[in-house]
C-alpha cells in the first residue's frame, strides 16, 4: 500500500512526493474556473498546480488514521489559540498510529532574548525591532477597498507565538507522544527531506512527535 504524506500551509513549496494543502484566499481564487484565469495576471502569487485548497481548522479532505507523515512550516503561528488547538486535534486525527508530525514555527524565545539583549545594550528601538521581528504589530490599519482586499488575501501577521516548551506541552495535550526538538533533515523517515527547507529552521522552534 502506498504511503501518504501531507503538508498543510504549504505556500509555494509543494513537492510532488507530498499532498500539499493551503488555505490562502488567493489559491481559492486561482482554482475557481474562469475567474481564476481572468484574475491570474492580477494576483500577487501564483501557486503550483499541485497545491490543493484545504483548511486544517475545518479539517482536510484526508481520511482519519491514513497519513504516514504530516508537516507544517511557519503556519501555526498565524492561528488564534483556539484555532491552533483545533488544528492540532485535526492533525492528530489524520495520522496513522505511529505516524510522524513535524512542525516549525518562529521561536518566541529567540526573539524575546534578542529584545532583552538589545534593551541591555541601550538600543532605543528595541521594542520596535521586536514587533517587526515577531510580526505581532500592525503598522497601518487597512482602509478602502484596496486595503481590504490586500488584508483579505494576505495572512502575514502572527496571532500567537510559541517557544519549544509551550509548543511541546500543547502537542502532548493533543495526544502526541515522543515529542522532541528537531532539526533540518534529522527525521528517520527520509520522505521529509523532500519537504523541508533549511532556512525555515533558522530562529525557529521545530518539534517532531508521533501519534
């Protein structure tokens, strides 16, 4: 039986060896017959043709207990806390027993320590730099139709930040076991080499666990 590997929040990284999902409104428009073709030249981003529309919060169109591997990178920090916990529950559901889940998020501890270090050095813009680094702040409230559309199509702001300790605790509460910090391409299942990018592990909290 062929093994199943699923990535959600894939963005433009969609290896052919994996089933790749994203929830971007831009992708949904792109996939809409006629409208997608008409607006293609006006969209800021064009997704690879093998990217499917799928929302981990509502549940991916993947059977429960079917995935051998599951991956998401720089996705979970864009969710509210309640939605994040729903995403973990749905991630757990689609994995086979013993299946591997690897997730990568920006590391709040790194940013916080850098912020305090800059304060100690007398850096007057330390708080500004922290807000820019973490993408927690909003520089300008979108106004008008153009601003609304740009805000709707984009999802760059971070809604909840994580460090390794708090992320590991949430994974354990969701039922995952063998939770451990991980690094780029250190998984025993080599299929993850197709989907991981070393730059995504920089300044990041990356964890591996199993169902």
